[in-house]
């Protein structure tokens, strides 16, 4: 094979999903080089990523935070945080309103962590008044965890109100910002977030392979010896990266890391999180307006809707099936998500990644021009 003539294949379809998502050709091309995990150039790249993530997490006080990269999917990073930051005599309050909040509770329960779950159902945001009541009632609770953007429905939870309540009670706050970090503006220091979790293949627009926890350094230092897993020991991973200039404890996903470094550069070139958030919000508004014009109904009212992914009710005609809808859209060049609700028939369309207004227009034209039921 003549490597000089190697070309990246074109995507057969656009991923309208909440991650993995459609990446730019330059992010894909960044993976074409091999890297050594011991090499100073590679480890310097890791350090640069860590520095940039801390700055993205808090413009007001980035030095308060340190980013810890962790091999695996986003759920691996969530489990690393839950299993590493809560002491043996601690107790976790999980604020759940969808599958990913419930997953945090499941992780904690499997790890043998004392857990209280306040379940708001799938169609209601987390209520800070209920958080207040739960914390006031149980002094044993040491940590609280919440999902910022619950992709089960596309709902964005009122993070500022939740954080204010948790911090007023002096508890440690863990935020699963898997599907929001990089695509929704926030300042972890201003909010008082102690541990913020996300993944390479979400709003930063990298590819799957590692997650990361951006941690308050003082809170992280207190985690020594708490981990319930060897490979998912967040504290040990952090210490190794700090002492050895970006070195991972175990084999790192080198190609994925290089793609993520490129994705971070492209985020800067786009204008940072504010500009990306504006693009995502514009995509979502155009999608919602167009789908409503075509007769579809959104699951959530607009004030509760995140700019990441939108859930729509399936049409009522019996001839409609999601499987046929999905396949026809795939042939037209678009891949969407099935619903995840337990009590309603829905499907979901994401608009993050390398997706722009013209792509949403093309999607709406494909749906309008081809009645799938």
C-alpha cells in the first residue's frame, strides 16, 4: 500500500446521537500515527490535555482543579469517581431522573456504598427543594451525585440550584457532565463542583476510548486509599500522572488521546465552549421547529430541554415502527437513537458533534420527502 495515497473514507451517514458522534476528518486523521506510551512527546501531549480540561472546567479558578484521564467508556470514569471518592463510612445521595442517574446508583450499590436515591421520575427535573429535604433529614450523607444532562430524555437539570443546595449543607458534589461538558457553559469553581465527569467522545468531539474526571485538588488528595478497584483507582491514576509527567498507570489509548488533542484544538478554533454551545443550541432549535412543523411532538417542554439531544413521541399511526423509520433514515444518510423511556414510545435525535444547521435542514428534508409510515 502506498501510504502517501491513503485517504480517509467518507462517512456513509451522519451520527445524530449523543456520542459516539460524527467527528471531523482532521480528528480522524490524527489517529493515523502510532505513539509510544513512555515517550516524552506523547506524555507532554497528555499533560497539555489535562491543563486545557481544567481551564475549560473553570475560567474563574482553573488552578483549583486537576484532570485525571481514565481508560474506558464514560461509565468507567463514573465508576472510578464513585468508587474512589466516597470513604468506607460515607454515604451517597443520588439525584436521579433517568437511566444514567439510576446507573450511578447501581454502581454505588454494586460497590457496597451506602446509598440513598431520590427518584424524580423520567419527566421531571431534579428539584432543589427535595435535595434540601434529603440532606437535612440524613446527616450521614457525605456526597451527592447528579447527572447534568440526562440523555434518557434530553433534559437539563438545574445544576446551579442543586449545587448551591448541596454546598450549603457542606457535602461533596459529584456531577456527571458526560453529555454537557464542552457543549454547555459552566464554571465548576463558581458552582462548587468537587468532581466533574465526562468522556472523550461527547461535546469535545473526540472518539471513544477514555473518560476523565476533573477534580478539586483538595478533595482529590483526600481520596488516598479509598478506591474499591485497582484499575479504577482515581487517586492512584492522578498521582502517577502528576509524578511522571502525564504517564498513565496502564496502557493508554494513544490514538484516541491524539484525536482528543486535535479535537481540543478545534474547539479553540471554533471559539471555545460559548461558540460551540451556541451552535448546538441553534441546531436543537432548528430541529425542534422543523419536527413540530412536520407533526412530531417533543417529549419535554422547551425550558427543560438541553441542546444535546431531543426526544420525540412516536407518531400514533399503527403503521409507524421505529425500526423502519431508522432504516429509511439511515439509507438517507442519518443515524438516530431509539427511545430509552420505560413508559412512553419515543425516539431521540442528537445534534452534537460535527453537525451544523445545513445538516439539520437536510435531515428535515429527508423526513418530509419520505413519509416513513
